[in-house]
């Protein structure tokens, strides 16, 4: 029986509830995603999982423009052999290390947005990730992350009212998109370690009549402590999925997130990080290892969330501070670039290719041109996942790029 016919006919995929453990089929030369029909679950159960690929992921060796001769001429040592690449259509293929994502692609649960960036790109790691996480122009600054602002300004109290925290950061990454006053963010490296720190999570008392700045600081600290205590009360310390996840930082972070969800902990936004994507030298093996970690962790997280019946409520979104230069350097690596693709996964995702394929014959200062503003992607997340169509980014003129299926 054809694998796509089998998958389309199973109740497991249709409902995105439990994991049937279907074996991954060998990669085909052309893999068009099927159309799904799932919609996001109730607003107060929806989950955004942000996956930061820290260091600047090389987009051209992630989603490969296989039909463009310039790809091989620009990268004589780094170009992926077309015989190894995982074909999506006549013009696009994935790096072979991303094979674990093909099941989500085939099921129509993976969208790839190409050429994502912003005008006047900044090639500094620190400044560019700040731009991505604050959702500002390259010459503007903000005091909070984009997800923090979206949650703070959300018109429906249902999104946050029943949550244990507004955001949870698992692992070693910075809170980035969740930074900001008035948001209940829990930052933990490991749930079991966090569980053992209960005595430290105490509310502070502000002196009566003290300065407003001090009272505000105490209120913020107490809100964070209250959220941490709410999370702690639900933690069991069990690792339900540890045998299925790997042991790299991203896999551990997503395993912990899945354990927390299984414990009944709810937050509308989560963040995990995988570092190491600053591949200036000897990129081939390093990048293959990193992409394998990304694909393996995301595929296993998908299986865990399906097993819990929560995949329908979940949107996973990858991002990185920039892509890499189109041409390889003399060290068989790639230097800081501009636009790159990002991935969105979830049962309710409208799968397939989005955005504009990079034109390697029309580079801008050696970089892939940004054709999709990342703020349009974020506006689509706020509108489609959190149901806030008129959000601060759409008000700035960023028409939402919708990644999720919408009711007619």
C-alpha cells in the first residue's frame, strides 16, 4: 500500500491524537505534502514552541535550491550532492540529515518559509538576534520581546488566565522573545533541578511607602515566583519520554518541555535553544550533525505531543539570527549572511513551501535577499495561533503570513 494513502486513511493522523509509530519510509525524489484538515484547539490550550538555532543557520544547505547551477558554483566544497538530498519538488530539496522531518512533511504538518529576514540586515550576532526577538526594524530598539508584548496586549484574558506561567524557557538559552515587564516567565535548566529549588521561590515584601521603582521590582519578582510555584506544584520529576529523545541540548530541552506538558503544566509560550550554528570553518560535518539533532528532536517532540493528544494545539517555529553567505569561504565554511528559511510544525499547520525561493543569480552583497519580513511571520503566529488578528505587528503594516489552517 502506498505510504501516503495509508497515512491519510488513519484516524491517528486525522485526529493528531496518539502516535501510531509508523516507520519512516525511504526518501522519495519528489515529496509533495498532503493537505490536512486539522484546526487549532481551544485558545486557552494553544502552545507556541520557539526553537532558536543560535549562531546563524546556513539556509542554503538546509533547504537546497537544487535546480540552480549557481548553488554548486558558489559552493564547490560545501554543496550537497543531489543524489543525497531529499527532494521536495523539482527546485527544492532538504539536507539529508533532516530525514526525520519527512513524516511531518508528508502529513502536511510542516511548512517551510523561504527567504525570511528584514531590510538593512545586521550581521552582528548580538544585534541581529535582538532584532529578531524584539521584532523591531534594524535601527530601532524595544524594551520587551515580541511574544511578551503580544501576550501582554492580547485582548482575550482566556489566553493567560488559566496558565501556570505566560512563558517557560527550558535549557540554557536566554528568554529573548519572552523578556518584558508584567510577564510571568519561568526559566529552568532542568525540571528535576527546578523541583529541588522550591525553598528559593519565596515572595518578597516591599516596604510600605517605598519608591515606586522598588515596588514595581518587587511585584515583578513576586509574579515570577508565583508562576514558578504554580509550575512546581504540578511537577512530578518523571521523564516519560527520555528513552525516545536524544541527549543533545535541543533534545533534552524538548524532552523536558514534553514532560512538563504531560504533568499538566500550561503556558502559551515555550522556548528552547540549540547553539553551534556559527559555521565559519569546516562546516560540512558540523552542520550535518546539528541539522540531525534538530530533525531528530523535532520529530520525537511531535511523536510525544501526539501521544498526549496535544499536537493539534501546538505550533513549533524555528528561527535564527541570520543565514549565511551564499558562497563558501576559504575555510570550507560560510560567513554571516542575511535571509534564510524557517520551519513551522504542527498538526494544524498548512504544510508546504511558502515565501520566495532564493535567486542565487540576484544576490545582494553576496547574500540571499530577504523576500519575507520575519515580522509578517510573527504577525501570522499572533493572529492564527493566539487569535489576535489586529496585533501590534499588523498595526505596523506587517500583513500576517498565516501558517495555520483557518476556519472558512
